[in-house]
């Protein structure tokens, strides 16, 4: 115990260097843990975004691509699919429920999704959890009703009954707005921690209505314009949608239906199993994740080597200190232990302040990251794996402390008290 | 002569239209990579279903109709192995699975149960051939099933290097690329 006190006192004597060394370690530990945390949380939030959906169907492209745009609202569809193709498969006897999805518009940077009531009834996330409304009701027969995700409502301060205007396209700043047909907020969803929070949900009829008088990708001018009331009385069955999700009566029929859709002669479509596509995504991201992890490991190593250098260089100027210690009765192994303890104390200080930095960082960036990347970073205690990493760092520091300890041990044996100053 | 040439496109038009229609009719073609097989497995309640799609190259080492005795022999042997799914997929006995349906399809196996008309056979000589196996089991203790072991499949058909597996269980969906070095998928 007195050795630890001595080591700490010695460090306090060199507090500025010691502080810098510990700080370097803290930064590297923080980086390592942050990379680890973002990685696991990203995986968890991706995996919990969709559950209970057996097949996702869209225009033929890649399975990862389809998964990303239909569920995570990342990227865009290559093509749309016909409404009658949707009806064909939604009516199939293996299918229990079908959710059509129509994307492409936005509201102040948040995506708008056209769908049906089936979405609120059957879409599941996390562990078979259904969507719930905090306030209001799902959209009804009137096409100009919108249900907001929790994040949208919170960030833009919308409440029930508010009117909002959707923008055409998905650019954050859009010059073309559907301002002739405003939507009324009728419901606000409970927070889910998934992209649903950042989505505005309207009916397919509403999606159709705001584009009904458009020709060649631009709104009609003058007399050609159709008012919201006129649109209400028109047939608003869509001709095309972006994708659809299917729930099946029996899991056994998943592959048969997947094959049937993939070989559908009406139009080229792709049916994917969301779980399988997710795994494909992981294997793609796995390489980048590993690279990041290795880089941060090396940063930690650099921090530790910095510590080693600092202790080693200090050894020479501390010969006097060692000699005094020896003269008052310290044995060579006392001196060695002192140096190991010093390394350990530095690394421990680094690890603890690294953790503190991480939590400060998470607390500060939580809101921003959630709003912009849809990634929820909880302020949870370190996981078992993170503890292992921290333990590994401390172990490495102890191991490194052996180097100066061994040198000091040898020196104090050889020099003893005969040192000439 | 020149006039005749000008008329040529029109003369060919019916052909083009016929061709276009033809293409439309055939739908899309599946992928065919030697060494890579696809396996879909679904488990729900007591029913276990496995579908195996593999280029014939992986199984017998050729994709033309068997004409020599050696080829025919290989084909018969492969057929026999493929028709013993318990061994092939290492289904544990404790699960009590009995085969309720199984079907092997391939242009190489001739026309039993195949609905290709005879005019097609000549084309097949130049085409890639697949072998398609469909197995359905009824298992009395389905809860025992917690992994898919493809060791025997790789052993029986060493030309298979990768199997792209899609798995559906009541709990989850999984995808995996299975290789001989790591032939087990836990679910």
C-alpha cells in the first residue's frame, strides 16, 4: 500500500507530464470504446427495425439496396412496381397481410411514406412490437391526413390539427412544394428508435392526390390545377408503388412465394427475406468495422507506448529518487514494483477518464446523432465486451510497466548507493 | 438491289417481334455459378422443408446429358445420395423426422416428372444444367432442430465450395454463406 502511495506521490511530483500521458491514453480509450459502441448500437438498431415481415418486394435491384430504401429510408428505389402486381400478390392465398410502401416525397428533410392502414396494424419492430399512437388516430378515408413519427413531431413541434405542406422529392431544401394541398396531422406515433420516428405517414390516396395534376414531373399550371376538394372526389387508386412488405400464413411458403415473385412474368421484381438481407449487409460492413476497430486498437497502443516512453525517459532523471529510496531501505524489487504501479496508475487514470469522456461525448451528441443518423446511443453501463477491452488495456499497461521496472531493478542493483551525481 | 436492301428491315421485322415476344415469355434466368449452391430451409411447426439448387457440375462433374457408361454411373450414384436426405443434411434422429415429400429435378435425369417437351433436349446440350432437390419432412420433435449441418453434403460433393443458405424459423430469418471449413449454421 505504501508503495502505491509512493508511486502516486512521485507521479504528483511530475504532474504535468503524468497528466498529458494519462490524457493521451484517455483519448485513445475513448476512441476505442466509441467505435465499439457505435458498432454494436448500429447493429442493434438495424436489427430491431423490422421484425415479423416475411418478405419485402420491390423492383429488381440488389437485396441490400431494396432493404435499405424500403425499411431504412436510405437511398432511393431504382424503379417503381405496378399496383396490379401488388394486388396480384397481396391477394395470394399464402399471404396473411400486405403493406404497400410508396416513397419519394419529403417534408423538411424527413421522408414521407405513402401506405395503408395495414401498416399500423401489421408493421412490427424490435421483438414483435407493434406501432402505437401516443396521440390521435391513424389516417382515415380523407386523403389529406398525416401521421407523424415521434422524432418529426418533436423536432418540428407539430401537434394534432396542425397543417403542413409536403415537398416534392427528398432534398432538404426543396423548391417544388405541394402547397396547394396541405395535410392535417391526425396522429403521432410513439417513439420506436427506428426510422419510423423520422417518417411522415400518409395514405396512398394522399400520395396519389398531391401528384394527380402533375405532368412530366412538374405541377400543372393555371386551369390545369386540381384543388384538394376536387382531388377528394377523384379515383385515387395509385398506379405504382415503391415496394411492399408481406406477412405469410406459414413460414414454410416463404421460399415458394419468393421464387414465384422473382420469376413473375408481369414485371421484374425482387423478393427478399429481410433477415437474410441484413446479414448480407453485416458481411459488407464487417470489413469496414474491423478496419475501424484495428485502427482504434493501434491508437490505444500508441497511447500506451507514449506512456512507456515518458516513464523510460524519466528513469534517468530519477536515479536520485531511486538512490534515496534504496538508502532508506527500499529493496530493488520495491523500486521495480513502484514503476509497475506507476504505469498501472497512469493507465487506470487514462481508462477512467476515457470512459468519462465517452459518456460526456454520448450525452452531448445523443440528440444530434439520433436526429441526423437515427442512431440511438444509450447511456448504458459498459458491456461485458467493453469491460474486457478495458481490462486488456490495463493488462497491456502492466506488461509495459515491466520494461522500465526491469531497467530500474537492474540499475538499482548495479548502481546501488554508489551512484555518482 | 438498293430498294431490296431498304426493304430488308421490314422483312426482318416479324423475326424481331417474334424474338421480343420470345424473350418476354421466358422470364428471367437464375444465376448459375459452378461451385456455388443454394439451399433454402424453412421450419414451421412440425414441417421442415429444404430446397437445394445446385449446378450439376458440383454434383456429377458434367452438365451434358449422360451418354457414356461412366457418366451414367456417376449420375445414378449422385441420385442415390441425393435421395437420402437424412444423411445428406445430417438431420438428428432425435427430431423424429420422416420424409413426407421429395422430388429431384434436373434435365440430366431425363424426363420422368419433367414437363420439358422433346424439342428442348438438343438445346440443353449447350446450356448449363441445374439439379433441384425439394424435400419435405414431418418432425415429431421439431424443437431438437437447432442447427443445419452440411458437412455430409460437402463430403459427398466435393466440387461444391460455397452454399448460400437462407433459413426461416418461427423465430428468425437468417442468411449465411457456408463453406466446407465452417459447415454448420446454428439457428
